[in-house]
C-alpha cells in the first residue's frame, strides 16, 4: 500500500514539474540585412585621362563664373574628362599631351594663334568678336535672329500691356530694323489677333519711331518721349543697335515697361525681361563635336529669357512666352506672317 502511495506521489510530482516548469524562450529568425544599392562607380582621373580647360576672367561676376564652371564640369564628368579652370591661357597650358578641349570666354588671349599651335586640341571661343571659325577653332557668336527677338518682344509686350499700347524704336533706313518692326507687329498679332480695344484711338499699335543714323545719342530720349507721352505707349522695345545702357536707363525713369536684349546695371524701372542668347545651352550643344574632334564650326546660340520680373511677367504668362519661343526656334512659327 505504501509502495502504491510512493509511486502515486512520484507521478504527481512529475506531472506538476511538466506543467509548471520554466519555459525556454525560442529566438525568432535572425534578421538578414537588406542589401543596399551600390553607388555608381566614380571616375578616378589619371594622368592619361583627357583634359578640358575653361578660361574665364578673374573679374567675372561670381554667379556667372560659377554657372560656366558647373556647366563644363558636368559635361567633362559625363564624358570621362578631367576639368580645370584658368584665368588666362598661355602656350604652356597647351603643352599637356592629354589636353583635348579648351573653352575660352573674353577677353581674347590670342586664341586664333594659340589654336594654330595645338592642332590636336579643339577650341571654342565664346562671344569673342572678330574671329572666323576654321580648323580646330569653333566660334560661338551671339544670336543674329533679330526678327525672332522682335517677334517675341511684341508677343510679350502685348501680353503685359493694357489695351496693347506697345511701341518699338528702330534706326531709320535700315532693312534689318524694318524686318524687326514687322516681326514685332506680328508677335503682337500672334498673341491677340485683331487686338480690339474698348476705346477709339487715333494711334495704331504697335507705335514706332525711327532715329536717323546721324542723330546724337544724347537726344535719343526725346524720341522715346514722343512714344510715351504723345502716343501713350506703355511697353517699349528698343532695337539692339540703339539700346545703349544710358538710353535704356533713361527710359526706365519714364514710368513705362521695357523689354530688351541686354539689361543695364542697375536694373531699369519697369524691366520686364531680357531676350538674349543662351550661351550655356550653346556650349552644351557644341560639346559632343568638340570631344569628337570635330571643330571649325560656327555655333548658333539659341535664345532664352532672363532677368524676368515675375510681378510683370507672371509665371503663367512666362510659360506662354517660353512655349512661343520654343516654337519660334523650332521653326513652327514664321516671324514674317501674323
């Protein structure tokens, strides 16, 4: 009997031990690190890597200089080139056997002569006058499409002016200026069609005035006043051949809006926007030929909008102006027809 009680007690203890025993924790699955994307390989330049030089004057506006440097640096990186900046260019700089491309901004270091001494290097002169493209020298000149500039100026002027009261000042007896006037007029018509107004006016807009070639520039202001005061012009475009900084600055004091191809400093009052060659885009478009060793070409600068006053040419209007400019440059709009 006692034996039965003994075995029964052992059985109870075993059951209680199984039920109340310490629980062993089981670790969950070990976390596996998520593989991260490897960064793209960075080019490690060597002494044999092709070299591109950018020559900019030391006194250039820092923001402009930085933009040119970033542009050429990015192009060089994308093409596997090294990149260096110089403030001057001498024959010593051309002695590097890895040198392949040189881009030079004014003043002219004598680039025509230097290019002839380094036939294996492609040179691009940016806005340096009196140069002829040929051999290994390419020339990036200003945009000569004055009719495109005038058309866009007429379009923008009509867009920002009440009752389309716009005007243009041109040199007298100048065929290029006559084309600019008709392009300006067609730009206005492209924006507003017949451009009907609510008020009867004796003036047909765009109004224009011609300045004789022998006129004293100090008297140009009087011609502008005739358009502003007598013909009630609200927005003016001055032909580039007449648009001196002094003349534009004077117009800026007369309470009208201005569109031009080069903005003076300080900024004139009422300056809407500048329509000027986009040399950055031109350098980018010329780069493939330069690194391919194909030079001796004239590079046309596409036009671009700069110095925009967003209170006068609002973002929506700027978008329309940019779309029109793109269509002009693509040849989808003719400046000779409204």
